[in-house]
């Protein structure tokens, strides 16, 4: 296979001075990732990132579940943009693919239909007495990490390589539907041969696995997951992807989108509990990482500081492969050293009975 | 350098060669301008022609023989940079003054890489209909690893009837080409399985429907009504394809050793340049408009400029050659006043 | 292993998987009646079908499914055919549709 197709899809990514919009759900499911982004980009690489406590949810989940009308979400988004302007920033970065898709869709709507923009401007003023200012540059936070991947490489402590065998790690990447399927030109590499995560993987020494269902949706589908009766076909989509990638023996999965990261991780738990099927080496599941967690590991961050104890699939097999130094006993200790509780034993993690090793209660 | 002639024929494919021959045989002076260093156009890349499996080199040879016996002045390797009904300027600076022009500049092949979802140029065993003809020419059909494919999928309408790639028109000849190629594969590899994925089967010519029936009944070629939505590479260079089997209303998935993309005909960009310089009208597809579809198909909106072959729309070899005869007659009539 | 109940199960794909389907029976049918492959999916048979008028029975779809190796339930469906022969009269490809019904049922057995 010959690569290179992604080079047709480039986009401008601002180099500094970012206004940071957080995701609604990531702080619950992958709680260290956004903090890691701020540390990597802000502290390590010296960029200015403004983490504004005033911004709200973009209401994207409500929008995609037919609860929030388009007019409303446009006004919410307009408010975020004007907050950015008030804070003195022009480069808007979003930590969520759903949000990124929505910001992109709305900016395009305003461009195509100026009268809609005018209406939003009015709604925004009526609701908040704020003026609308559009960002000069819009990017997803993974675009920023992609943009800075070589600077990260210069500080790399653990490459994406099996430190025992010297082999490159095989990495499955999943960019999330709303990153590039709606506006392929707004995503690095487009939607068929996306390069935003693949670029990081290759830059940091890993190999990208190009498996048949690479482009398939994780199955979130908003209302398809939110309604319990519909979850059967939400999980079926992740199942299809896992079945398709399994023969390639990936060492881990890295995701772009909050929802995909959660589903590819937690559905592995569910599939194992329902059917006893586990994927990955020795049936221990395939660890699922956010790109910040991947960047964090590469830079030598402590996995528990990155929040990786919150994953459904244990990450220890990956950490051991990479040769990451970590304290197994500290897994379930919070930042203040206090025990945070630990999950019950699950099928997806029990193939080698690893869980008892870390049972710090004893 | 300045040359003088009666008629300039632009394009040395089958239509251009035939038009030039006809003009000379009628006693008129004619210059044939071809961008390439050889005559014969796209047909040179083809092995056999539908529906009769006539060797394309026989057709070219016949036309070139006719050309040899005529007194046509051929300018090979000559790119036309400006054209009007009385003047043709070449990239070399040569100017040909004339009394009429026949445009037989043909078409371009659709670049299959644009349909990214099929992975042409990326996956090893995704090839185009043109690549397959090249294989027929060498006498072996093989995957990149050198093995004979056991399962082949042929996808119709790549770069045709597709607004996503600005190709709304039907390229007309691909359906029958796909039937022909499927049969040729089965003839060479009788144990292989061939699946044609189509949206409509447009068997518009004499003997075409019969060939389609032969492919179905005699060669056991499978026809599945549905457009492949994406291809992905499997280990060992195999490919997974997805389509809907629309006649059962179910999604369908299968792996194949080779995927053949039936690339359509695209109007060359130069059509727009010609149109800008001369006032020729273009169709939305980018092909040049005939003056009238029924009575003056080889005339254009500009007096003195005539058209033959696929410069106006996708056509078969036979149609292009017949049109060349008509265009040369119309041009002669024009210069004789 | 105790199977947990989550209140839903993993939906099974409706996809026709041509790699998994066994086409042996299908090929057997086509060898005996190659003309079946000439079907162009016009639907005249289904339009004129006396059984299809009253039930979900769709002859065109059934034999297409068989040709893709999807046999399940076909025997039962084809049993709805009244063998009136109208479909054979209207078929533009001159396929012996009555024979198709009988041949599929005989080859598949009670699949």
C-alpha cells in the first residue's frame, strides 16, 4: 500500500494563542486528558492556551438527539465565539469532535447563508447583549497536537515501540465521523485516509493499522445510544470494528472523539460480559487511548496522572510493552494519595488474572 | 513559420485520422495536428473492441493505411495553443492559416484517484479498465503478487453519473466495456468468479444486449445492482468491498483479489479554452455543444468549426469514425461555399 | 461465565456476507438452469404474482437471495407460490420461473 493521499488535505492550524473549549463528557470518562493537553501545549511547549470557565457545552449532544434546535445551538456557539473575543483570542480550539463538527457546520452555514448569521447575531444580542465575532482559525485540539508533533518528538521519552523487541507498535486510529465526514476538507488527510492521528503515530515511531472497517462509525449515534432499547445496534458497530481490527493484532487504539474513545473502550467490557469475547493479546482487551494520553505517555507523563486508571480495558500491558515506568500500586490512588475505589473484576481484564496483582486493599 | 491549408484537423485519434483521410480523398488540402508523437489516440491503449472482440490494432492499422495513401500532412508532437475557424497556432510558434477546422480532440480519462474511497493508487490490486486492457495486451491477468485473481469485482460508473466529482453525465461505453472485459477475464481464467456492480445496464448498441446475455448465461458473470461504496485493503493485497444488493435490499460485503474501476470519459480542460477563444458553446458536462443534435450534429455554434468523435460526448469507436466522415463532408461543403 | 443482562443485546448484521455464504447449492441450481442468471430484476414476475398480491412473497427477491447464498426461509417462502405460471408468461428474459420455484425447493430441501 502506498500512502500520501492525505497530503491533498491540509489545513491552517494556528501556532499559538488558543481559546480552549472543553468537551462535556471527557472530564468524566478520560479525566486526565484535557489537563494533559493544557500541560503539554501550555507548559511543555510554551503556547498560550486560555481555559475559560465561562464557556458552556456547545449542546451538540442535544442537537444530535433532536432536543436542541439549530437556531438555539447557533446562538450558543455564537456566545462561545464572543467569549473568545472578549478574552482577546482569535484561534478557537475545541476538545470534542462533535463540537468541532458543529462549529464547522455553523461557520459554513453562516458563510453560505448570511441572513442566518444575521439572525444569530440578533438572537445573541437579545439573549446576552453580546456581539458576534467569528474566529480567525478553528481547529480541533488533535489538530494542534498534530501541528506540534515534531516538537513533542524532540522531547520524546518513550517512543511507540515495544522496548523488549524493538518492534514498532501497531496502532489503530479512529478519527470520529464528525471530524471529516461532514467537511472532509476541514480534516487533515480528509475522511478516507485521515492523517491527524496517523501523523502523530508515525512521528512517534508507531505503525498505523489500516484495517477494513477503519472508516466505520463507532456506533455512538447519539439517540441510538441514549435510548437503552437502541443500544444493540450502537454496540454492534463497535463490535464490527473490533472484529475487523482483531486479526491485525493492534497494540492499542487511539481515538479523536470523546464518544468514540468511550465506546471503543467500554463496549469491550460489555461485549466481554455479554458474550465472553475479548480482543487483544492474551484476551486482555485492546487498550483505548485519547491522543493526549498517547502524547503524554510518549513524553513520559505518569499514566495515573493521565487518568488511565479510569479505562475499562486495563492499560498495563501497553505500558509494559512501551517500558513506561509506573507504580502499579498507585493506580487507584487519587492526586492526594487517597484511595479512589476500584472497579469490580471484569471479563475483559481477567484473562491473566492481572487484577489481583494491583489489589492494593490487601 | 506560417503554413496554409484548406482544413486543419485537430487530434490524431480515430476520428481525426478518418476526417483527414476523407478530406484528402475529396481533393482538399489538410493538415492533421496531434499532440502525441504517434497517431491513434486512446484506442492504442485498448486490446479488443466490444461487442465483436475486434482487435483494436486492426482498426488503427486500417486507418493508418488509409492515411498513408492520402496526402495528409501530419504534424506530430504539436500542441495547439490557439484556434479559430481560420487560424491554428501551435506551441512551437507555427501558424496554420486555413478555411475550416475540424475538432477531433476527444476526451480525457477520469482520474480514478479522485474517488478516494476505492483507493486507486493506494491499494495494490485496485486497477482501472485501462490497466486491465493493458493486461489483456500482455496476455496475463495478475495481481501485484503475480497470482491469477480468483475473484474479480468490476465497478461500473467510476467518474460517471456522479455529481460528487462533477461528472453528471453517463460515459455510455463503460457498461458494455465492463461486459466485454468480464467475458475476457472468464475466457482467460475460466475458474475465476467475476462480479459486476452496476447501477443501470445501458446496452444501447447492436449486439450489446446479446453480449450481456452471453455474459450472464454462458460465462456465469454475476451482475449485482448496486454501487460499491468503499474498498479497503485486506492482508495479502486482497480487498474488501461493500455495496448494497439493491434487488434484495440488503447490504453486501465480499472480499476480492482484484477490483476493476470502469473509468468514465471526462471533458478535457482545453475545451473550455477553445470555447473562450472561439465562442464555441459548451455543455454543462464540459463537452462541446453541437449546433443541432439531429440535423447538424457535426456543426458547432461557430461557422467553420466542425466536430467529430468524443469532443462532443462519449461515443463508441464506430460512431466516432462515422462522425468523422460526416464532419469532413460538412467542412468541404463549407469551404466550397 | 455468568452472562450479564444489560437490557439489550448486540444486533446481528443484515449484511449478505459473500465470503461466509456457501454458494454450492446456488451454483448447482444455476448449472441446471443457467437462464436464471439472465434475470434483469424487472419485477414483472412479482407484479403479476397471485401469491404476492396477498402476502409478502416476492419471487424476484427470493431467487436473488438464493443466488447470493442466502437460503434461510426461502423454502417456506417459495411454498406460497401457487404455480399458476403467470410469471413465466410475463418474463421478458424468458426464464422458466415455474421451474425455478420447483428447482430451488428441490435443491435446498427444507432449508
